[in-house]
C-alpha cells in the first residue's frame, strides 16, 4: 500500500519539518536593516570579485562573468589551499545574491 507523504507547515510540532533554506529563514523574511546589511556585504564581495577577475585575466571590456569567476576560484582552491578564502567568499556572494533576489521578489 502506498501512502501519500505528510505535509507539515512551519509552526507544527513535527521535528522532521525543516524550511527549505539552510539558515531556517524564508527568503522574504528580512527587515530593512538586514537588507541594507546584506547589500553592504554584497558590495564588499563584489569588489573582491572584480579584483579576482582582474587577477585571473577574466575582465572583458569592463564586464565580468560571476559564474566563471566563482568556478575559477573553486578550481584554484582545490589546486592550492591558499586560494580557499577566495572561493569561500565567492560562495558567500552567490548565496547573498540569491537571498537578496528572493527578498526583493517577496517569495
């Protein structure tokens, strides 16, 4: 006999329920000060991203490809641990951009 899965909503007592985000927040649940803080951190990491793009020779007519830069940072981190910090920061930038997009869309 096949049983349909149980669907539980947040606030239930089901211990197996976990929100779909790793930090337990829903993407749209941010205050204005949290959004400002997120935007500030994104701006800082975008400066690093541009520095990495320049260092990696990946700037084309002033444009950069964030995915390519993140991939290169990961490749370098796996090749030499001294680059691990760059890869972690680019990972953080990707996650923050996603969270910002979700909070702006109200999802």
